[in-house]
């Protein structure tokens, strides 16, 4: 058993997982198997990607929010005594001209350098985290969709990744691009603004489909906050319940109804939804529309919702590194 810490720093949120990992070689010799037991899992909305789509730079206040979260996470990691820490940074820090400032700040606080990964690497981590406990499905494959703040990852695979693509659509990027005027978010969005978001999503799906056979897999697995929030609303939860959401199956009709409701609600109406995180109030409409449009494109009649995603994939990678090093020794 190995204790590891994984940090996923995206465009909208930064998340920490400290877990005990048990990794062993499978009896068939086909790779490694194991289990992750959570010790601490937490998330903060820091909006690292604030304004990146417009300015190309990480804003000073966004960096400070992120560094404050890193200081909190450093204390948690020290308390639990993690043997290995991996910090993965995704869309916003890939796009920013001043990402060196971000890298040096994280290194000073946590003692590890953030890995500013490519979209393909992001997709592989997400796939591992989402499907490792679901197991292989005979004669079928998974389409894993990770809807983030700045980008969305599409991965098709069975027991391994066969095709992956990251495209620049996400709930924060789409909201800032189409719904913000003079610093104010449309409340609610107009039909023209919603149509513009949908056009961007459709164009991104065309791009993704050049690489990933989106319509091939029979099982759609949805990840990240936009998807889990839609699931929580569909389940009628009065408070966010990760155990109830994990592996829930939400039909297309409910996704369509909830998306329509979110896009036509005011800020106050969305904020009043019991399971709505304050940091998602202004961006959830765009995120839900990404999910709905994907289901329409692929013909998926339901989405399997996973609370395990890139964060769990990062933890698995850290544990497997230790396991492989021990075997070599």
C-alpha cells in the first residue's frame, strides 16, 4: 500500500486527493490492478483561467487565489504523510504567456513542479480515473467526456485509450466568450447568445470527430463539475452527495430539461438550487449545454456519471510509478 497525493489544477477549480493505493500485477499479466481508498478529497473554485481566453495571461488575483489553495493543500498533504505528490495543470496554464510565474509559485509552496500536460495526456488520465473501476466491457468501448472550465476531453477506449482529443470548449471559456459584457454576465442569456455557444460547441465536436470516433461507443461516461451538477439536480438532491452521484445514470430527456431550465434561469434562480456550488452559478448553463450537445451528436440516450476522473487518474499514475520502481529494485 502506498500513500499518494494528486492535485488537478484546471481552469475553474483546483482539487486535491490523498489516497492509499494498492497496486498489484494482474493474474493474467495484462497490466496492473488495484484499489484507491480516499483519505481526503476536496475542491476549491479559484478561476485560474479568469480572462485567459481574452488576454492570454494568468491574472494576478487568479494566481493568488490558486496559491492560497495550494498552501491549504500543502498542509493537508503534510498531515497525511503522502509518499508521492503529483501536481497536474491543464487548460488555462497551457494557454498562458506567464505560466512560468504559476510554475515557480507552485514549486515554492508544494515542493513539486506542476506538470503542464497536453490535452492528450489530460484525456488519458481522465480515462483511467473514470473507467478503472468500471472494468472492460466485452465487444464495446467507452466514450469518456471530461467537461472542464477551458477545455473538453474526448477519449474512446476499452481497457486502454484508443483515441483522444482535447478541444477548447469549456464552461468558463464559453461563458466569458459569449455571455460577459463589460464584466457583467447575461442574466439570463439571450437566444442569440445561446445559439452562439451551441455553434462553438458544434464546431469543436466537428474537430474532435476528426480524431475520435464519437459515435462508436455505446457507453457515454461524463466527468467533472458541470456533469455532476446536472446529475445532482436530476437526482433531486437537497445537498451534494458524491456517493449518490457516482455511477448514477441520467437519461437524455432529463439532461435536456435541466439544460433548458438552467439557460433560462436568472443568477438568483440558479444560485438557489441546493446543490449548486457558488463558483458554478454563472457557468453551469454553458457546461450543461456542452453535455447536451454531445449527447445529441452521439445519439447517447443516457450518461453514466463518474465522480472519479483525471484526479483519480493522476493518483493511479503516482502509485504505479512507485510500484514499478519497487519492482525494478
